[in-house]
C-alpha cells in the first residue's frame, strides 16, 4: 500500500517493557472515528477535546475486551501533530499495548514511520524544524542540563533568534530592491547604511555561532582520557571518580587491556571518561593491541588526563605524553599522594610548560583531589560560564548553516564596499536567507527533512 501524509497513522508512543502505563497514539482525519470504533466509555456522551475518558478497548473484529484504559481526543489544530490525535493510555507491559495497536491497525489505520508524528507537526506548522530536532535532543539527553538546553529550543528560543535575523535580512533585501528599481528615489538607502545593517546582522550571527561549542558539549558530552604508564592508578582513579568499581584494579602491571568508557555527570556537563591500557613496551599481542587503542583514544579525546605516580615522579611515558599534548587541553594528575607527599615534581612540570592550574595532587584511596579533578574537567569542557537556559546552537547542521549564511553576508558587504552594483549584493543576501531558512525548515530540502525525521524513534 502506497503511504501518504494524509493517512491516519498509529504507533506505541512509550518505551517497550514492563511499566505502569503505555500510550498508543493515533493521528489523522480518521482518528476520532477509530476512537469511537475501539473505545467504549463508561459514560456515553459527546466527545470533548482534551478530556480524559475511562472505558474499555474492544477488538473491532470480535468485540473482545482488550483492556480498561483512559482515552483522550485532541481536536485539530490544538494537538501535537496539528491533526486530530487520539491517545489510548492503557496498562503497560509487552502485550497489551501491542494488542491495542493491532486493534487500531485492524480498524483501518497504518503503522507510523519513525518520526512521522513529529514530521506531521512540522508539515502542519505546529513546530519548525529546529524545534522538531530538539525533541530528539531532549529524548537523548544525558544530564538535566542537556535536557534544559533542548527544552529551551523546543520552546522556540533558537527559532525566535533566527526569525529576528531573517526579518531584518528581508528588510535589507527589500531596501536593495527599492534601490535597484527606483535609483532616483530619495528614500533609496546608501551603500554605507546597508553595510552597517548587514554588519550588525553578522555580529548577532557570530554570537550565535560562538555558542556552538558549549551547546554541543551539553548535547553530546566531551571526551576525557586517563593515560599514563602501567600501575600509576588510572583504573583506581576511574572507579573513584565514578564512585563505582567499574574497572578491575590489580597490583599486577598491565591489567587493563581494553578501553573502559563511562559517562560522568559533572554539574550537568556530560564527560565521557576513558580508562586506557598502561603505556610500556608490550609483553604480548593483546597488550600491544590495547596500547595501540590507548594512543588512538587519547588522540581523539578533547581532554587528556596524564596520570603520574607520586612515588616515581615524571617517568618516560609521562614525558612523551607531555610533549605530545602541548597543544591539547590537559590535566596532570599526581596520583597516590597518600603514599608520598613529595611536591618537588611541580617545578619539573612547570619547566616543561605545564600550567600550574592543570596540576592536581590526588589519591584514589583517600579521595583527595577528586573534587578538584571534577571541577577542572567541567571548566575545560565549557568555553565560559554559561547557563543552560541560554539560547545555544547545539546542532552541527544549524552551526554550519549559520557559518555559510555569515559568509554570504560577508560577500555582500565586500560587494557594497567595492562599489559593485547593489543587485550583486542582493544575490549574496538571498543565499544567506536560504541558509537561515534551512534551520527553521522554510528552505530545507525534502532529503534533509526526511533524513532528520528518520532518526526519530517510532511513535515520536
């Protein structure tokens, strides 16, 4: 059967598994009719929008009672999708929601595609593309702060900022049209005034672009890697930071052979921390592979945590890591200070170009220095002090669109500054507007839209 945006669709909208309540969602022109065929309320009467009703779900084929549940009808356009939407709130578990969904399918609806409810909300103007993408972000949030960033975007903070830029840009384009069509008009704007207005737009756009670093960290997290020689206590530090015995700890050198990865929530900032194999001349093939992976993970991480045994000091492996990480965000953790209180290593580290603020004395046994490590990781993760309620660019697609739009604005300013015909600048401004429109979805291609919604879960 050929699928259409006009079909009435259904899907289970809650996660699978045992639970108190599950929701089957139906959307489309036939949703209300399907509700009346499936659901028999305890008290009969006219259906009112946004009211919960208690009753029975019955199989449309044989009248068998499938469950007693709650039902709600959201009349168009005051619904998530902008269409008539029905939600059946049944008992949770593996079977009952599937039986209710099958009953809806038997009644004539089709199974929704992943993200199809959200796509319909976008198509029907209930939300723009950036707000729809934020739905995925809030579902995938690793911390409360990340969820807050996504919630602000769902509420339209980014849409509002983009709309302001688009409105001003369209006004400038209209002014240029006047200048081209009516060159002798006294109200036609001077090139210098147009340049000032475009530069003001560029300034606002750059401010948004500069939020991308923090926004993506809240959304995706930042990677930090524990590295150093064997037996310096990397695995012990990982366990201490996680407050969980995640990694095997042994006095025998070379215990860690593979990468162990966990996510830390540091005051809302997701930090993906990796424990790696100790660096030395490998004794067997497995250790060789582990050390090779350690180098690869360290190279790909944004923050390097170089661990040194306080009793041994700066060994050859630490020296190599310091030399290789001069241009990288790093922390030097002097571990096992419970076994040695010698602080002479500080001068050696400073001589090798290590910032004093990046040196932390710690003990995985006594927990000394652990709060300082967590604080340092957060400070290195974020570009500046930020509040998750601020408007962030957290999506690389949005960031790239703004960068391209800003480049077109730059080209327009260059054209006007060099005295070229203003209609050439108008072409650049049109291109800038097209890039901005791809964020909200006004000018996004069908391919981009389909790709975005295909990443959504079924029922969303």
